[in-house]
């Protein structure tokens, strides 16, 4: 268990540039050689982002599931005029290859920070999927490693490169809806049950030791091996850290906050089915930034939209509000609900291109989603989950009193009332709610304040040799 002092020391942001890492330079006509790590669903988009595109070629695909690795080498070859990447099973072997300039990581969440740190230590630039971490501390470590080794590390929050989204944010920041009071994220995305908890067989093509990496090697209790790890705490972060991290990031961007919040509070549960999943499918997270609020709603059961959005953000200001209904499009309204401006325009390719532009310029400030932004927004999700998991189960009729006791205001009460109606509409009755612990956060040291701070929740037990290095060793 880490002491608070150890965590504070670990969080120190002063990182000395490494002498072993002279800046890499790529001329405008040099081809950047990319290795994609994790060739599941999202890995295919990474391959699309670099294969057959001007100035990049996918030379390697790393996956500890041989079938995913081999299949993806074939599909990448088709996209880049027959040039077939080499399949590598173990990321450590991959990183020994000096020909690779960039590593693009689309593994499950529990591998993101470690993979990114190892890659920058090996002198590679990195594109790493969101959330960039599985816990708060390793995310900060990834930032430290990127700075120390002078590497470009882009986070896979691609809406940050969409012109429609960028224009909307500029509109908010220039006072288009007045003073922002509430930044609301919605992740209303129906998620079916993942099937009963059982003992299932790991697919024979998978090297389970490598797949588990920093996590414990546990019996497989979910039916579907790939993807459904999102709903088990050992590997995933629930929908808050799956779809929700995109909108959490936009909510924080809208507030213009480059730090964690002062206080976090979350409540919810997994409703509508009992299965192998552990994470909440219904959750409210409240982050206080002084008097301004970031409030996030996850709904995994069928639900109508709210103010026109299902997966989006609603930013409420003193002169109006702005609703982004996708990664790239939305509308600003005045206080009477009259549309005043529209925003549109996107495309994932821009985000990959922004990454390679920063690689060529050797300037992380060019990145639209630098690792530090990725870390902060990922950490907001982790803090919400910590609050939830530290709470206690209460009967739903006791919720109004519990909300008052926890300091809930009308914004929080309204979010809960709508959620309760939503559960009733889904025939969820006589239920218990996991009422999370409100936690004071020191946004500078990125740790909890108070007499018994649950700071051990900011990290995890790592399974050697898959350990996150200390700050001095990143
Ligand atoms: N930015 C986006 O819009 C977006 C969209 C979807 C998914 N994602 C993110 O992408 C990541 C992957 O999601 P997915 O749906 O493809 O998951 P998935 O489970 O389908 O695929 C993950 C792949 O990584 C491989 N893998 C696991 N450990 C590995 C290791 N140590 N080395 C090499 N390969 C390893 C698995 O074998 C699998 O092929 C997730 O973190 C998710 O949050 C982002």
C-alpha cells in the first residue's frame, strides 16, 4: 500500500529530460514506421489510420492473440499495396526493433499506461487509446515518461481533432453561452447483459499471461473473452472509462480546467440483469470545480435522449447552453431554447494526422490530445469509480435523504430523479443503490485529502514483471 507521502512524491511534476533521448527528426518526406499494438476492434481503426496513408506505413502488428495478429497483418497488407506487416506476440520484443518510430496502442485499458511508458522508454512516439490509464497514478507516470524522454504521446480522444468540436469549444471559451456553470456529460448507451458468471476457457490462440499483464491471472469468468473485460474491474473501468471518457474529456475541456476537481462523488449500480459484469451500468458522477460542476450520467439500459443528446455533452451557461450530440456536431441555444449557432465537421483521420504532424515537428504542444489531457480526463473517470466503490448499498427510497446528507444540490437531485424514473421505465423495482463516498481531492498532488484518505485506490498491485516504474525510473 502506498503512503500519501509516497504518492505525493510520485506525483511531482518536475521531470528532467533524459540525456539518452536526443530528439528524433523526420523530414516531411520520411515515412513513419508504425507498429499497432492490440489488433481487436479498435486496432482495426488504428491500422486504417496509418496503413496506405501518405507518410506512414504499418510495419508491425503486435497482439498476444495470434489469430487477431495474423488476420490483421493480412488486412493491413491489402490497405498498403501488399506490404505485409510482421506479427509480434510480445510487446517487449517489438520495442527492441529500432526501425519502429511510432507505437499505436489499442489493447485493453489495464495495458495502456504500461505499454505507453515502455514504448517511450524505448524511444518511440505513442498513440494510446483512451482511457490512457487504468488508475490515476499510472496515468501521471505516463505523462512523466513522455516528458522525460521527449516523446509525442497522443490520446485516442479523437473528437479533440474535429473542427466541429473545436469550434464549439472556442465558442464556449469566448463567452458564447456566457459564464459556464454546469458541464454535463451523457453516456446513454444500452449495454446488454454479458451472460452469467462462470468458468470459461481462454481461447487457445491467446497468451493469457501477456494478456493479463499487470493484472492478476484470474480464471476467466465472462463468456466472451475480448471486449467484455470492460465490465470487470481488474481490466476495465465500466462505461465511464469506455464510451464515457470521450464525453468526460469534452466536459472538462468545456470548463477549461487543466486539473482534477476539488471533490468527487458518485452513486449508481448495475441494474436490470445479474451477470459476470461488475461495473455500474447506471451511474452519476459529480465533480466540483469550485462553484462550477461537472456532472456525468451513465445509462446502460434503454433510455430516451435528454435535451437532444444520448452520447454527448450539454454545457449550461448564463446566456444559453450548448449541446453536442456527437463527436463533431451540435448546436448552441439561447436561454429561450432558440438555436444560435451550429457546429459540424469531423473524421478520425485528422487525429492520426495530428499525431504524425507533432512527430515531425517534435513538439507535443501541437498534439490536440496530449497525454496530459488524456491523463486528467481518464483520472476524472477513475475518481468517480473510486467514490462509487467505496460507498455502501442503500434502499432506493432512502436516496433523497442520502443525497441531502452528501451535500447534493438541485442539479444532483434532478439527475437522480431522472435516473430513478429511467429505472422505473425499465421495470427495475425495489432496488438498492450503491451510494458512493464523497471524496475531497487535492488536484495538485492528485491524491485524496482527509483523515483516512483511500489513496491506495489511486494505484493497483502490479504483477511482476509488468510493473509501472517509479518516477525516477520512468
Ligand atoms: N477512441 C475510440 O473511439 C475507441 C473505440 C473503441 C475502443 N477504444 C479503446 O481501444 C481499446 C481496445 O478496445 P477493443 O474494443 O479493440 O478491445 P478488444 O478486446 O476487442 O481488443 C483488444 C486487443 O488487444 C489485444 N491485447 C491484449 N493485451 C495485449 C498485449 N499485451 N499486447 C498486444 N495485444 C494485446 C487482445 O488480444 C485484442 O486483440 C480499449 O481500451 C478501448 O477503450 C477506443
